[in-house]
């Protein structure tokens, strides 16, 4: 495990958990990479380790946030929904650290920057926060939903800011009916890597796969707020997390020797996120996988590679994992930390057949996310036998791994007969909010009990 740090970034460490022993002819090597960032941001803008200047000259900070609020006609049903959304956005504005650049966008079938307007960002202080809340009071519901236009406006606003951290918060209550799916996809492709974005669905009339796709493409979180009364608390928490980020655009760089093939790279904690297809080439036999922005936190990644066959007693470096921080000026990137994934061939059957507990745990958590999605899709399409089998497997995995939150959500969709064997019965009646909550949170994982 190596550590490299400069005064203006948090300290990152990389730990690798794996069973490096392979039997004769064995070729698949798995490693869980735990990345931890410490000594960086806290919500109060405390200086970074070794640094005495958390803010920029003139009270500005190194972050910009755009809040996108759904103002389509459906936000008026019930009327409390729009009021809750205004209050939640006001609470988020209150949570902004002074000096943060920010804007509020009203989203319908078009996007309008309602504060500060004129395509600019405001700098948060007592006066601008009060003005933003005054502008929010004037928001009313009416019109359609075209989320791609909201994201493109947020990108223009954030792109004009000379800051390190660019973040969006998006709230919707409905389906994206006023633009084609490919328009939203194109907007997400255009915004990916330019800012991170948390997405929230309020009520039960929105499309889970749409909201989770936005968060996934923009490396943010997705969740449901089934009762609009819970929005203010959720928005405050989201903004606090955004304010705690200190370093953006960190990449997981994977270097592999000749003959080694990468089977997959995925984040496995705190949520499952597939990164394999998001690789950008970074020199000979190296590729970068985006991880977004970081505050004080820890995440786990699962790397699986295929190595060439080798004889008993031979060993090789299967992959080198580095955390890379690009240089905004285009110079050489900074290596924040790195770890090694190894392969050793042995005829010791006990060594080569034991599965590393971290690898086993996260393989199960990734399967859990997958079988929940498959089970719910089967249920919606009327394949009740398929749904029962998949959701039963989900109950079994959640129980075995101690993922109590997911187990609770599953118990609202199925009656659990025996969790250990995954014996369940589909409930005849399921509240839409319960089903949507299970689907939205299906990728949330628990960490290995150390």
C-alpha cells in the first residue's frame, strides 16, 4: 500500500484484498480495492491537510452547484408537492458554504435559470441566499418534462465557473415525456465527466430506470423520496455531502502486463456501479476509470483480470492499480496512491481454492443488485414464477451478507418463508412506493464486517 499526497488534496490510500493463489491452469484473478480518502473536506470548509487556505481569495470556494427543480404541471398534484420542492431547495441553498458559486434552474419542457439569471452563477452569502429563496417563492408548476434541456443548461452554467468541484442536484416527479430517450442520452453523454449529479424522484409517477441512469452517467447518487414532506431533509443531506467534496475527477488507473485481459472493473461499495465500459486509454496497456469527486470517504472496487497460464511456483504482477489526479493545466497527472494485484500458481489445493472473504462478499452483493432488478422486471411483465425465483435468491443473499436495509425493502414485496433457503411468496398487493424504493436502492451494498 502506498500513499502520496500534496498539501492541496486529501490523502488517499489503496488496500488490495485478494487470494493471489491459483491452481495449475488457473487464469482468473480477483481483487477488491479499498480506496480511502482522509484529511480532505468537511462540510465546514476546514483546510486540507497541510494547507491553511480552504477558500480562494475574496471568499470564493472551489465548488459550484446547480439545483434543477422540476416545475412541470404534475408538480401541482397534490399542490403540497411544489411547496415541498420549493422548501427543500431553500433548505439546500441554506446549506451552501459561503463563497460557493450556485444557480437554481426551473425545469419543464424547457430549462430556465431562475436565479441569479442571465446565464451566470451567484456567489453564496447571506444576501444571495435570501435572494435565491425569494426567487424560489415565485416558482409555479406548468408545462412538460425534458430533463436533457435541464442538464445542458446546468452544464453551461457550471462550465463557466473556474472551480474544481462542479455538482448538480436534480429533482423530478415525472417521466421524461417531452424529449426522445436519445435526446436525454445525448445530454448525459455531453455532460459526463464535466460535472457530477445526484438525482431524486419524488412521489411515484417517475421512471426508476431514467433517474438511476442520470445518476449513474454523472457519477452521483439516486434515490426516491416517496413522501414529498421528506424532501427538505434529503436535500440538506445531499448538499452537505456536495459541500464536503474536495477533489474532483479522480481516476482509477489500471495497468496490466502483456497477455493480461481485463474482464471487469466495478465499484461495489457503497453502491454497485459498472465501470468496465467507461475506460479511457491512458498510455500503453493502461486505462482510466472515472470515480468522480471525493471528500472524506471510503469506497470499494472489484477488479477481475485474466492472466496467461503459467506453471506451478511461478508468480506475476496481474495488475497495478493507481489513483490518478489529472493536471488541469494538461501536465503530468499526479499519482495519489497505488496497490498491486498478484498471481501465484501453487499445487497447494487449500491455498488455491479458498475464496477471499472480501471477494466472496462483494460478488454476492453485485448478484443481489442484479437479481432484484431481474425479479422486479419479471414481476412487471407477469412472469410470477421467474420473479419469485429471483426475489427469493435476493432474500437469501441479503440475509447471508447482513444487508438488513435491502432485506427490509424485500419484505415489503415478498412474504419471506425461509430467508436462509430463499423461499418466498410474492405479495398479492404491493404499494407502488415500496416497489420503486426497492428498485431504486437495489444497488446499495453493505461492507464486509472486518
